[in-house]
C-alpha cells in the first residue's frame, strides 16, 4: 500500500479509538443520577420559535403541556399568521390556555430568522428564567425541573442538554438521528468531561434573563448563524460556566430525505469551519472512522482490507448500539451508523467549497465566528449551494 493509504487507515484506527473513548465516557456519565429538583419557586418561560410544520409538530409541542415544573409557560412563536405552524399553535393554546401562548414576531432586526423570533419571545415572556427549545424537540416531563435545578447554581450561566434523534421512517432521517445519538450527544458529554470545553446546542438552551441582558440580549446574536455557540462562548466572559443536563432532548425527525439531510449538514459543517477555523476543521473526519476506512479501501481494495473495513464498520455499529441504549433511543438501528459517517463526511467535504448559505430564500455569506452578511448577487440556488 502507498504511504497515503497507510496514513488513511491509521487515521481510521485513531478515529475508532476516539469514538470508543467518547462512547465509554458518555455511557459512564449517563449512569449519574440527575440533579435533584430545587424547591425554589422559579418561573420558567419556554421560548419555541416555529417555522412551518415539522414532522408531528403538534405531538412535539403537546409534550410540553406535561412538564411538571410550575410555574411554567410555553410561548409558541411564529414569524407571521401566514406561517403553516400558526394554526397548530392556536389549537394548542386553546387546548392548554394555562400553559401555551401564541406570539407573532414583531420586526426583523437581524439576519438570523430564529433569533428574530427569540427577540420578540423574550420580550413577551412573563418569567425571568428562559428556556429556548426547538420546534422538533421532545422532552420528558421532568426535564424542566432538572434544568431549573442546574440553573439555580449561581455559578451556572447556561444549561444545555445532550441531543438524540428518534422517529425515523426514511433513510435520511435515520442517518440524521444516528449522527445525533451516536456522535453529537457523546461529543457533548466527552467535551465537557475530558476537555472541560462547553458544547452548546441551541435545540435546548436555558439561561437567566439577567445574564442574557449582560450578554447583550438576543440582539447581540441577531447576525450570526450559530447563536448557540456564540452565547456559550460569551457566558464564560461573565465568569460563569455551562452546565449539561443529564436528561437528553429528543430531536424528532421522521421523514427527512437524503437531500434534506445533505443540505442541513452542509450548513452545519460550514458553521463548524467558521467557528473552529480551518486547521481544527480538518481534524473533524477523525469522528467518522467508517468513512476513512471506506476511502482507504476504495484507494487500495483487497480481500484483507475488506476484512479491515468490515471490522471498523462493525465496531462503529457496536458503539452506537451501546450509547443508544444508554440514551434511551434503542439499538436496532445501529447497523446504519457507518452509513451516517459516510454521509456526514461528504457534507464535511462539500462545506470546504463555499462560504454562502441560502436561508429561507435569502443568500447570505458566513464569515468568521459564523457572522452573517447579505450577499450581493441575487438568490440563485444551484447544485452544491448550501440551503436551509
């Protein structure tokens, strides 16, 4: 074999060790008992920006009616009454008037549509402890109580949660959910446990209004693509830390196609490159050893190397089975974990080719730190252009 192919196989082996380490750390960390609920009667406002009808949107939102923490309100935000999610939100508010309120966005101060909604939602919230939760998120009834208990520590400035995926009926959704459960959730845990680095995911992000105001409010991140990353970094400047909840948040994805998966992860990969810098971004394939092993096999096929490839893929599937079981999302789908590696690796490579995204019909350039600026040319989506 050439030196290049040998190097690729060595990287695949190193990646396998890294993923195994993440899996072991995550499995041990998940054995911990969640923090006990606080007796402090803290009011919590859940901020839910909606856009269109996600898979099983009404069921996703309904689970927030079962939250055991009190007092608690859920603000369902829409950009306008013409959004397809608006009738769903209205139905929920009529069904649970003491829990849900529908909020229509007022103004559009920035280039990040989600943050534009959060600006209005935070202003309308009745309580001073705020929990940002995506529209496709599902949580256990006790999730809010755990988040409030963690945020009760004055040294904590933000609480986030491990994110897992579930609900798939199509291959794109299955690969998405496997990557969340097998890579993102263990990476969040291992990053904090081993490297003492915070990994904030905006799908679940709670903070006090007082701390948010010191950060400049949501207006401070209105023109960045990765508002969760920026807020997490700025919390440290307050002399506070990010806490990771024990209870996972489920990202419900049922019908996502392979094309939708590709566009989503191209955008996420571009965010990674702009957040971490090119040098760090080039190390990301270590998290996808199945893809590296496949590349090594394609460059130098052979019966013996087919055995190596099979071994790497079997090990990857086994790791996802263990971690998935600990996270409560099952093990029967883990056979597809190597395919998720390959799909995400292709998105990683595609994100090296450009600096633009088309987000809800608007072409934007993504700069350092994921800062957004309007692109001068008109919106002309084409093959390879990142869309959202």
